[in-house]
């Protein structure tokens, strides 16, 4: 199997004219493509060139957000990254908080980390499931999607919504921990730990899976750095970089966790690292639920804006209702950027404010978009049957890449 | 290594926002861009996070956000390289039906793909959204939008959505 | 022979082909096996499986409902296809898979059309014809995915045919006959074939999985790569027939497997020229054995993902071929020492 990663210059020099190559249009309506099109040039069974054509689910989130009040961008960014809603929400709110100069109280920070870690597990399970169906294992697909449910239920218990939670708002979070959450979370975590053993038996240690993934789609460390890939895929190539460690946000600077890295950077490592990260997230959730401090869940600046009814509601139900400040928010002029480690990798936000009702420039980059070089660079030289392997192993999510 | 000193050696136009840990290098001459980028890369900033534009009434600011995976000290730092170019005057044309078509020509800046290959898709996106032609980009095609959006540059502030006049054929 | 016995003989043969163990039995077995496949997979995958059609018997009629749906769908024949080949190939594929059944006896009293001493040879010849029509399907569709599917089918066909034939040959050497009935009688008087030559049985199982496209050799219609493989362009009944053919093949192979390796109608050992004792009772035993083999093979879907083409071809030409050659050697050794 070819392990060569092609240079951009090499790729340009490949002559794909003539009748020697079969051109396959994989997608946009193809069971193995998702909402994108991969134009593949094949020499026999060997991939010569791949041209990813994305944008089929481009939802103009930047354009929409630049024409709305600041708070209204939260649901927009959430709906772009459906398996990863909390992280999109969190990244946007962090950026706005940097502009506003608000620091949320510690309890809110911990709650943010908590819901982010729950979301990371669901996102990784989603990725493992899609990888399963791409290799033909419907069992892992069903298991992973089924095992997402307990965690989604946890999110529902905490935030009131299953997927699009809109839980995190500038200055804090919207709900406090409900009664009985800790016990419920412990049950779910123990269940997941049991299930991880089953996953190892039927999927990770399956000889067919190992034959299909080991040494397939290898991206070496230096190439991963050069191509700027993100998230678990980057760490599978051996780069020690995690936004939670290097740009600490929420409560991560107080929490003790490891960043697993792998050596080879092939598809199998990218599978293993997701399993490892689920284990780390389980550890983190336990730690958060043990260490979580008492206190307010909303910054004082926001709390003072609440009217008496809202304050009463806050004291009784531990629920933050939106003060009018939220819709009339006008962050001072300036620019801010924030990074958040989502399930698939790093979300980057860059927002420019002119002190107006709307953001002047709203820019965000999602992890899947930055993982695009995998298609153009890593697939070349592999067989056609390896394309779904690589696609599934990088956990690419087209709607997220298109934004 | 003191990052501030190193960066100010490279360029005098360094804006530092201490509170938000933002570093921004402003480039005034397009010819300097690639040299500055190369020296930034030699510092250890090894990949591009995002390439984007900010549209102002008379100019466009192109921003490369770069960051580092390989250097321990730089991992926590976001560096923006910003270059501002003047927008050419829009050309107004009246067609046979009396509609005024505003033709907004694109601007040209040097491409940094030769320095950071990771920016290849981001630069394509900035090209289609803002009409920034990256000179030296090896593969400057439309990425997300259909080709017939050419000239509309949707993320510029003067973009107006025009309903298609003829729906079929 | 008088005219009336001849007519009775013919009617009996027709019933053999049409009812037992022919088309009707195939239909019943295929319907049940598809239902079982989905139910087993569902059990493993923490879900219910088919449930909506005929709720009281656990959705067992779902496959029949699917068949009905396929029958009433619009037949779409794309413009650029090779029309005759496109229409005929799935039917011929199904036909040859079914015709092979004529030469597979399910009881000691066996008389379909040509009582012969060469039934093993004839049935193998007919089974081997089937994949040729699969390749025709891929060629006629004028679709790149079908075409690649056909190429894959061709590669796999060539690399797994020889081990298949060798594994059967090794049983022929042991039983010293080309006839299934004699082979079974040999087993009844001595030991079942799977004990005599486990290597041949293993090879045969692998080849069965491969030829009928079960996991992990679901390579020709890998949906994440090739949409639907060979049958990408097909719709309606053609598609249904195409999807049913692997199951018919699986049925044939399982019958052969239970005849050659599982002792046929053992423990039923009466040898009477009577339709009930000679055909139906032993036949039911053979079909049940075949059904168990099929159930084991369809269960693999819940465990394994699929191999890549080159891996499957490589293992076909190395491990499986080696295994089959060893099984022939084992047979020769056994024959030399035991007889």
C-alpha cells in the first residue's frame, strides 16, 4: 500500500487527461459520500486524484449571522454542527464574551465543560458509527447510535433539549444541575464503560477491521502539521495539540486529563484515538461532577440585568431567563477570536464588532473544513475501497464543513 | 523566546491585544507579504487556521490566521496577518431592459499557499466569498458556490440577493 | 414402460422442481432466511427488526411484502443500456441458480428427468455458470459502479472457483463417486464428510460466503463504495430477482454442503422407493440442515465488516487455494490408508 503523501505541487502535475482513467462521480447522492461530491480519477483500482466538491449544504451561516442580533447567531451555529452543537455554541459565546469582557462564574465554567464533554462522547460515537457503516458493519453503526441516546438524554435532563441545546449564553449557562443528575450520570458512565469493552471485541479487535484500516490512509506527523488538520486526526498522527490544553477555556485549566496521541497516523489509529478520548471524557465528567463548585451560574453583569420576576425564577428554579440586554447587546468595537476543541477538532471564531447591533464580520472555521486535505492528499495511491475507510476514519461531516 | 520581540523584529506594525491574547501583524505593502510570511513560518507558525476577508466601504482587509502545532511556546498563540487592499471602483452598466448592473471587480493579493499549503481551501473560500484573487494560488476555483455566482461576492456588504429572473431554461 | 407410469413419473418430477425442494420451497426458505437474517442482526444490534408486516408472527412476511412491492414498481430501463442483456441477464442468473437444483437430490429415491451417476459434476457446472450472468449484468448496465462491480465479481470468481472445485474433488476422491446419493450412502455407512475431511468443509464454507456475497466478502455490492454494485441501475422485479439470486445460490450451496459434509439425510437411513420415505422425510432433514448452515452464514453479517477486493483475491489465491490443495492431499492419504 502506498504511504506517500503527495505534495500540492505533485498533485498539480498529475495529468489526468485522456481515456486512461475512469472518472467516478461519487456523490452527492451516493451512500458513501454524504452531502458532498468526490470526483475520483481511477487508474484501474488505484486512486490517482480526488477532487472534493463541497458546498451542497452550504447554509450561509456567516451571511445570516452578520445580519442578525448577536444572540441570534447561537441557534445558527448550532444547526451547522448538529452532532457537536454545544461546542459550536460555546465557541461563539466565548468570542462574544471576549468582546464584552464578561467572565462567567466558576460553576458556569464547570457546567460548560460538563455539557461539552457529554457532547464530545456523542460526537465520537457518531463518528465511530459512521465509520462502521462505511466499512460495512451495520452492528457498530446501530450500537454507536443507540449508545448515543443515554448521553443525549443526559443533555436533555440538563439543558431541556436533546441536540440543539442553546445552553450556553454570554455570561454563563441557562440551567443549573437538576436534582438526581449526578446519580443518573454515574449510571450512564458505567454503562458506557461496559459497552466500550463490547466495542473492542466486535470492532476494534476485529481482524477484518484491522486488515482494512492498519496502514491505510497514513498521514505522517510532519505532513499533518503542514496540512493543518485538526482534532483527533491530528493527535492520531502524533502531534500533541489539544485546544483544551493549549488555549484553556471553560473549566479545563482546573481539570486533570490526558491528551492521548498515537504514532502511525493511519485509519486504525484514528479509530483508537476516538475510543481513548471517550474514556478521557468519561473521566472528565466524573471529575467535574465531583469538583463542581457552588455558586451562581451567571455572571453578575447579566444577573443585574434581570428583572424581579426573572430573579425570582432564578432563585426558585435555577433557571436564567433572557434579559432584554441579550437582544440589545452591543459589544464594544474591536475584534476577538476564540478556539474550542470540538469532537471533530478545533473550531475557530473570528468576530469583528463595530459596536453595532449586528456583528460586522462573523467568521468561523469548522474542523471538518480543515480536514479536507485528507481527501486530496491521503487518498491518492490507495484503492477505491479505501476511500470510504479514509472518509469514515477522519469523521468528516459535510454540513459542518460547508457552514 | 519572547514572542513579542521576535514578531516586532519581523514587522514594526504589530498590534497586540493583551486582554484577548491576540497578535496582529499589519502589512502595508503587498510585496512584503510573502517575505513576512516566510519569516513568521520560520518562527514556528506552521499552519493556517483561516483565511478571510473583511469588507469595508472602500477597501478589503484580508486576514490570515496562523497558529502552531510544532512549537510548544507558540501553541497558545493566534497570530493574524492582515493586509488591506483598495477596492476598485464598481462599474455601472445599463442593459437593454434598463436594469442597472453593478460590476464589482475583484481585488488581487499574493497567495500564501506556497508558504502554508494548509490554506489552500480557505483561500478558495475567501476568493468566492469576497472576490479576492490570490495571485499564485495553484488551484483557484470555486469551492462552495456554483460558478455562476462569479462577480456577486456574497459576503461583501453591498451584496444584494437577486431572484433569478427565469426559472426554467 | 407404459404411458401412465411415464406420466406419473413426469408429474412427480414436475412436483420435485416446482414444490419440493424446488421453487416453492426456495421461496419459503428464502423468505424465512431473509427474515431470520434481519431478526438476528436486529437482536445483535439492539433493535427489533421487521415488525410492521404481520406483527403477530414477528414480521415474518416482510420479505413477501417486499417481493410484492418490487413486482408493482415501475420498470426503468435506462437509455444507454444494452437492452436485451439488461433484461435477460438477471432472469437467466436466477434461472441457472434454480436449474442447478435439478441435480441436487434430497433423498435416496431420486429420479428427476435424467437419473445419472454424474450429479455432482452437473450441478457444479450449472452453479459455475451463474456468475457469468452477474458479469453480464454489470456490463449491460452502462454504469461505472456496475462496471466496477462486474470487474470485482470477475476477479473473485476466478480466484475462488478453483478452491471450490478442489474441495468438491477431495470429497469425490474420498467417496469414490460422482453421485450425491452414493456419497451420502457412503457417509451413512462410515462417517460424515466434515469429520473425514474438515479442510474441504472449511474451504467450501469460505467459498460459499464469497460466492453468495455474504459478509465479510460483500465486495461486489459494497454500498459505501459502489452504491448497489451490479444492480445499481435496476429497479422493480429485476432488482428483486437480482437480490434473491444470492439467496438461491446460498440455498444450493447449503444443500450441497449438507449432502457432502453433514451426512445428507442422516439419521434417516431407510432406503425405500417410496415418495414419502424416499423423498419427503429425508428431504426435510436435508433442507433443515441446509437451513442451519444458511443461518450460521447470514449471522456473519452482524459480526464482520467487509474485506477489500485485493485482500479477498490475495487470500483466495494463497490461503484458500492452499487449504483446498491440502484437503485433496488429505483425501488421497485417507483413501490410501483407510481403504
